[in-house]
């Protein structure tokens, strides 16, 4: 079943100086599972009998609990006091190649090197072509491998300088964890598209895409990695308990945080871009209600429901604002979501889409019957699932169905780590941005989106200009190769 949601990009995690590094990484990846469900991997650093560094790797397709179902992997294979891990949803590279599962590990002239990456390097094809012409041999179709080659081919003799030089050549979005024989690096692109943060567990240090990965490990959140910052953690940092860092560039870039982290991607219990995600989603719901309310035509109580789970918090904010504005309403659980979805054995086509929605959702008929229902959702991408969802809710015989979306219409693809489909597949683009046409396609009584100005009013105190809204506006913060999309390297 094609999803109506943008696919989450990836999640990265790293720990340095902890005797249970692999276990901490396992739980960290578990907390970051929402950022990628296709595959995952962990690499640890240990010492052999000659006191030389050894990198131990285990990765595979599937969820974290599936790939690491055998506890011996964590305790007997992934030994050592430092580790990095990665959850994958492919944004570049074939989804079918096990070689593309991160972390990637190499051995080069300065030792072992492992990398895990969240984002999209928008000039990866150009860099890759240059490297191939110089004799580089690539093992994967992932843009992340480009970074490994840039580091390994550097003529500099200092590893920190090599990494800095390599990252300076990248364009686009990256939040990266790099593990070497004696250091853990955390780096973020100069625009700060993707989140990355630093935590502490006793005397050890942790890095993660989101703070929820600290909570599961009962670790302390210290701060976010600054845009354009390379954080360096080594034995000296452990001894002094003070993080070291260098900046990618002397000049400061305008920040361009991905606003979809607030709308959909990040977990509501995370702290991202200086704010609690839960607070921002409630704010989105409140503005959506104040600007786009619904009133029952007979003066009866309105029923507000979310499309679980990502829009739960937004729906809460929406209903509370309606109540504050004197509109008789109640937040109800009208849709029950199954979290145990397996493969569907139905032939492609309309029937498969309908069964796919019924497998994922079921209605609570007593809540919806003969009521004016407001569905609150965070986004609509293709529109196919939303259309079937509306049809499912219609079967409960409600009085009216109204759809409210806490983001503007998605009109453009993303080149910074979100796997939006092509423009031709986006329902808002197919309908030429005409909301009345989208309303008719979905089969609802009314449809309203947050406008771009309304969305940006939610982040006004943080600076509207500090957020990337390219998927709505088509204004990209960096130069983009518009031929670059998900499978650019596949022949």
C-alpha cells in the first residue's frame, strides 16, 4: 500500500566510553525506530590481544528487535566501549541492497573508520563521478559512501582535519556520526537541516538524532550539535568531562531547519531545534483551529478525531482551541490503529488499497455515527490512503466529514532527506494547488490546510527564516541538482 505520509529519513546514535556501548546503542536505535524501519546496524570498537583496535559489525534488514533478536550479538559479538548505530529508511541507494545498510566500515591509512548518516547530500552524484574518475571503487549506491572516500583520499595527516575537509565539500543535509580508533565525531551541516544532539550517561558521552534516545537510556541531555559544528569525543573529553568541537567554516550560515520535524517526523517527546516537539504540535493544532474551525450545522457537539499516531497531539491542540473559542466539541478516539501490520496477500489495485487501510485502521462506529466529524491530520502526500480513510469513516454513517491538515499542501519534492515522491505523484500538485479539487478527490464536506504564513507563525519566536519550507514553497535553500532523487545511482 502506498503511504500518504512522507517516509522518515534515518536515525543515528553513538556512544563513547561506556562498557555497555552496544546495549546503549540498541536501546537508542529502538527509540529512534520511527526514523527508519527498513534496516539497521551497529558497529563497536574493541581491542584485540595485541591491544589493537578491532571494529565489530552487525547489520541487517528489518526492525531493531528483529536484527538483534539474539542477545549474544550484543554481548558476545558487539563488544567494546564505543559504538555507532543507524536506522535506515532509504533516501538514496537501492532499498534492496544489503550493502547499503549502515553503518559503513572501512580501514584506511590512519586506521578504522565507521560512519552513519541522516540526510541527503545533494551534490553526491557530482562528487561520486569525480571520485570514480580518480579511480575510487564504490561498494554501495548510497551517498554516505562518498564521505568515506573523501576522508580516505585526503592528503592531510590529521584525522580531524581530514573529516573537516571532507565535510566542507558536501552540500545538502547531513547529521553524521563517525567512529574511529580513538574518537567519536558528531557533525551537522551548516544549515542545520536535520537534528542531532549530545547527551551524557555517567562519565560516557552519547550522540543521537533525537533526545528520546537519551530518555530510554536514562541519559542526560546536554545540548544540540550546532549547525556547522563537528563535535569530537575522545579519552581526553572523558577525563575532563568537557566536549571539544571545531566549526566547518568561519562564516555563519542562515539556519534552515526542516519544519517537517515539527509537523511529523520527530517523536513528540523529543527536544528538537530548541523546542519540545509536543509543544509545537499543540501550537499547530491551536492555530489550525483558530484559522480553520468547524461548527456543527445543527448546533450539536462536534467530534474531533486524529489519524493516529502522528497527529494525536495536534488534534488535542485543535479541540482545546475550539473549546476556548466557544465551539461545542469533544476529542474522541474514532480510529483504532493496528501496530502489527504484516504483508497483505491481495492483488494490486483498488482492493489492495482498501484492504491496506482496513488492516491499518478500524473505526469506532458509536463515536462517529450521525455526528459531525473533524479529522485532524499532519499531512497528505499522494492522497490515496486519505481517500480510503475517508471512505472507511463514511461507512460509520457520520453527518458530515471535515478534514483539517496541520501543514500546507505539499507541492514539491525534498532534496534534503525526506522521501517525498515525484511532483507528478503529489496530490496537491496534480490538483494544481486547488484545495477544492483535493476536497472533491478525498470526498469530504470541507478541507482546509494551514497556509505557509500560518505554519510559520508557529515558529515566529525562533525566526521564520530559520526553517526550510521547500516542499511547500519550492524555494530551496541550496543549489539543487533537480535530476537527483532517490535512486540516482541505479542503472
